[in-house]
């Protein structure tokens, strides 16, 4: 792509030179001269973009990645437009689209979509509508074109025409996008009752919660909760608080284990604590709807892949591009900005994560925490501490608990035990509801465990469970019990959970891995983990556990195969435990260099203090003694469709 772009510059420059050197006696018609003037302007614009000056909206320019001299890095800093997206540089992305989106002198449909959004971000919806025309005229982009047309009309204040335009394409939009976008459009048009009718129509009469994380019902349930959250906020704004709270009561009835969390949501509706009471303006609603659209496209992509037996991995550049374009429309949308940052962070794109946070028009506690977390992973500890100090100073009263909780975790990454544990003691006192207090105790437990203070960790884990007796709290308590050497109590708790969730792959994984790590019952562990792996064969953590059970039974090659699969599935991220396991396997297979590389990877991924000491010892001294004795792998029998029989637990 770089060669193609460079060639385009060269050809354009030659074109200008050729025109400039024409004999003075050559006469051009007015139309030819006008066309030449337009072409010169296009070429000069393209050349300036390659040098870092972009003809884009001010909102887009705010996202430009700058060089050391404070100027935009220019298009040649990127191999392709996708690389600009991956850097969080929408200015370069849009400039690249503008430079390369003409075909036979006409704007391509995709180019018209991107450039029209930039026009809208620049506050010119009338021009955006004109720019959008190629998309509206195409067969491939007409649905998205119709969606954007509706919102551009709304930005012009013509809400009736906007609603009519939206209804022309709404039924063909992916997932719930059509309904959610229409409800948002009706709300900003002042037609709240119609918006509520849309929300009610897509809220199921009977709400069914998923049994576990791998339940196919999970995706639908997440959509239901999203619809209810938006509906409840609108009802509260209209003064219909009882109806808003009744929606969360229905969720609590569908998911009784989460009653404390839903009680906290109802309390939030009552008090307004942490809620934005202002009605959304057109830009806010448009940006949220555009982000909903990109999420639905991403879901469709995942579902199509699942149907053909593929698993999509890696960065979803299409989703990120549209989310970042949505941020141009509403740069103050912190929730959306944090979501974009989170996706970069998850793909280890820490520079881009920090850049998107720093490009926000306003400093907030949440964004400063995002900067701090990214700077830790980049190895810039002083920058991380500076951002942490800013976050704590910026936190408003209703943000204190969340700010301190995240700051505590970042201090742990910085290996600052004093700061982290000071906050751990403070946390429960900042909480108000039972759900908040349970969350505070749970976070504090994790911090004490990280630093090897297992009795304190166990105390906070017990408090968390007492306040919010959910599956997750019980599993966190089991971990704390094991760390405190209360193995029997922990195992009883885990077996009880497994009996209640016999076909939850993660629950089976928890039981199997606990047996591997804390008992010598490797036969049972192997059988339980084989079932977990059959239910979720692509999950990296389950593959690691199953591989480690094989290692304990002396099957080094089988262990290597499964745990290398875990590493590949998790890439570009790493997990210290997977790397530690691989180090042990490589050592016993005779590959000492690979073993030390894996152990170093493990040390770099923030293991707890006690684990860090053990890994460092192996890195320095290797492993003394032979590998586990090789034993026959146990027979594994699965019930119908792979289900686990309760009597087997």
C-alpha cells in the first residue's frame, strides 16, 4: 500500500508539472481549464495530506497522531488506512479515504459514508447529505446510507423527515439497531411516548437469564438488559420512577442471584447517583446509534463465522473505525471512548489506547485511569503515576469508589504494595449499597492475594460473599480459601457449585484445575477437564488446564500441544500461568532456551508475589529432578451430547 500511495504522489506531481510546462500557445476550453483547476486542487490536497496537513473536520484533527515537532505524522506514517485506525488517528484515516475513494472521478459508496460522517462532525449536515448520495444510490451501502440520512436530517432539525427516512430502512438494519436507533431518534425529537413504545415492543414478556457464560442465551440477555437500561433512564426522566424500577425488578426475578446488583440499580434510579439526568441531544443520540450499528455488524460477523466452524480472532478494525467515527460526532461521549480504549488495550495496542484517551476534549478521572493503565504496560511508570494522581484529584463524589478501585489495581501493577493496600482498607467505607460493598471487599481481597497477604484476602472474600452471595463471589472465596491453605473447605464449595452447574465449562474447569493444583487426584481432574474441553474446545484457559492435567500424568507432548494452543488462542495477550506451564514443559523436553523465554514472559505479566518468587527461581536455577511419571491417560465417557452426569462430580 505504501508503494501504491507513493506512486500516486509521483504521478500526480508529474501531472501538475506536465500542465505547467504546456506551450503558452496551447488554448484550453473553459470546461477543460475548470477540470484542470479541480484536478490541481485535488493533487495539492493529496500532497499536503501526505505531508501531514489534512483537509478534515476539526473534530477529526483533534485525533491526529503528532510527531515530535508537534505536527501530524502524515499518511506515509501508515502502511494502509487500517493502520491509521489502529493508531486512533481518524484524521489520517479520513484523509486517506478522501485521497483514495474516487473511481472514475466519482466518490465510492464507502468513501461517501466516511466523508459524510466527517462533514456531520464538522457541523455541516447539509453537506453531509450531499456527500452521502453515492451510498444512497448504491446497492451495497443503501441501508447504511438510509440510516445516516435519517440522522443528518435530524441534525438539521427536520425530525419528521428524519423519522420517515429511518423507517424506510429500519427493518433491514442489523440486530436491534433499527429499533434502538428509532427510539433514540424519537426521543430527541420530543416524541418520548413513541420511543417508549418502541422499547416496550422489544422487551420480552418473559425474561430468561442464561445458565452460564457459554449459554447461547447470553447474547440475547445482554440485549434485553441494554434495552431495559435505556428504557428505565427515559422513564425516570419523564418522572415515571415506579415503572423504571419495575423493569429492574423483572431482571432480578429472572436472575435472583444478582438481586444485590439489581437492588443497587434501583437505588441508583431512586437517588440519581452516578446517572446523567440530561436528555441526550441529537449528536449524542446519533453517536450512540452509530456505535450500536457497528456492534451489530460485529455480532453478525461472529455468528456467521460460528456457523461455518471458524473462530474470528484479532482486532475488529471495521467496528473500531465506526466507533471512532462516532466519537467525532460526540467527542464528549466518555462511555464510548472508554469502550474504544478497552478494545485497543485488549489487543495490546497500548500506544493507541493512551492516544485515544489523551485526545478527549476534557480530562476525567476515568480517562486518566485509562492513560495510567496503558502507560504501565508501556513501561512508563512515572507517566502512569502522574495520570493516577490526576485521576484521584478529578474524581467526583459518585466516582470515588470506581476510581479508587481501578487505581488500587494499577498500583498493584506498579508493585506499589503500600499504596495498593492503603486503598484496599479504604474501599469498603466508600461503598453505599450491598452490591458496592461486596465489590469493594472483592477488589480488596484480590489485592491482598496479589501481595501474599492471604488471611486478609480471605477475610475480604468472606465479607463479599456475605453481602452478595453469587456464583462469582463463591468462586472468589474458594480461591482465597485455597491460598490460605483451607483446601477441604474450598473443595466442598467448588463441588457444590459444580453440582448446580454440571454443564458450565468454566465451572468444570475450576473444579478440574483445583484438583490438579491442590490434590493428587489427577484421574478425576483429567476426566472433568476433558468434559470442559469438549464443551469449549477453543477456550484458552480450559485448554491450559487440560494440558496441565496431562503434564501431571506425564504426557509431556500432549501437555505441550494443548498449552501451546492456549498461548495461540490468547495472542497477542499472554497469561503468566500459561507461560509458566510452558516453561516447565519445555525444560523437561530439553529445550532450556524456550523454557527460560516462557518463564521471563510469565514474570513480565504480573504474577502474585509468591508465584513470582518461584518463577524467578526457575529462571535462575532451572528445575531440579525428573518430570512427572508417565501414566496411562484415564478413559473419558461423556453422556448424551457431551453432558456431564451429576453422579460423576
